C-alpha cells in the first residue's frame, strides 16, 4: 500500500517475496502482520524470478527456508516499523535482531494517536492489539494514517523453522505448536476518507457488524475466502452483507494466482463463487432500496403525510 503522501507499507509479506532485495519492493516504511503463520509472517523466500515465463504459481514453488522470517528480513533492510499483536511484535523483534546483530527498538507512540514518524533510521516493533490504534506519518506530511487492530478468529502459531532447536524438538514430540498472541485484522483509516478492513485470516466475528460497520464505517474490505481454516466464499459473502462496504477484494483463495482464462474467471473456482454471491448481494441491496418507502417532504400537509403512510 502507498498513501497519497507516499508512505509505503506491507501487509503480511508472506512467501512470495524473493527477499529484502526483491526489485518489486521499494521503500517499506511500515509492515502490518496479522498473525504468525508462515504464509503471512513469511517462512520461505521465493527462489525464482516471478516475472519469468516458466515461473511456478501453484503447488510447491521454488523456495528457501528463512529462520528469521521474510518480515524480519524486510524490516531489517528497509528500517521498517512493524505493527503486530504485542507478543508477536516481540517475537519479530528478536528475529530482526538476529538479522542485524543488534537489539530491536520499540516503536515510539507520541500523543493520543500513538504516532510514529517515518522514515526511520532503524527498524522498530510496535505492539498493536485488538481495540488499539497507532498512527504512521511521513516527516514531510502534517497528517498520518491511523492503523487499528480488530478481532480475528484464527490461530497464531509461528513456523517451527523460526524456533530454536530445543523448543522445536519439544513441541514436535508433543504434537503441539507455540502461540504468539491472538490473530487479528486491521482497519486502516486514510486521510481521504478511505477506511479499509484487512481481514488477515478469520472466521466470523460479532465485530463485523458492530465494530467494522457501525464504529469504523469501513468502505473497502479485503477478505479471505479459502475455506476450511477461514471463511469460504458463502461465509465471506455473508460477512460482507454485515459490513456493507462499497467495494470488496477477495484474498487468500488458495487457487492459482490468476484464476482467469482470457479475462474470464474460471468456472468452479472459489473466486467465481464469491463474485457471484457478491453480485447477488448487490442486486438484493438495489431491490431493497427501490422498495423502501420514501419519507414525505418536510412541510407537507398533514393529510398528505397520512395518505403517503397508507
């Protein structure tokens, strides 16, 4: 993401980056991490040219395991401010320190908006739990972008490859995993009125109506549709009916990167099902608006108002 003031941020870097020197990355002033799963924190570095004609987009693409995470490598190279739940932020801080060989500072949080000024000369990590907020602002701007933590229903266990040998062996012997805080999503509030909900990975939450719609007034949603571990297409579409944004972008479909042929969405895909369900919601909303009785004009005669009500 890049704001109008050119503040660049990364959301759940994942496994599709060729490392901190990936030419697709320029400045990365801030990184938002929803939870510790390897496909979000980044357990491997992509080991191929993503622009090559023979690049693999599905299945087991060429990769190299990184013990410190893709998130930590980018933050260390770009002097990024990393926001995540408090436990995960601390965990990422140790990984950044392992890359640089020096301790990772905590991000400052000035004033009522918990503001950090960017760009930084060194990376930092900032705790941002559900219900809390932080603001990132470029030094050249007088306004910043507010980042809010919101609830997600999902585990948050880090890849075993990011743990030391002793802990990894102990966990594997007991068929359990470590947890680094609660998974969450983010609501990003831009200065132009755009309010974006980034779901990360989630199932349904009661906040979709009460917080995302009523409190934040979210107008753009990026939501997961892969099913099994998170909402699938029907469930995600129902979530959209609760949030009622102006636009929605499906993510984490667990399908080939571009599920289209000749510009047409492939039949039988989750993406096709989600688009269809959202289209049905839009049509229903249009019908509801047309069928809603209009209130009489102010100042109309009382008999006119009575007849209108009938």
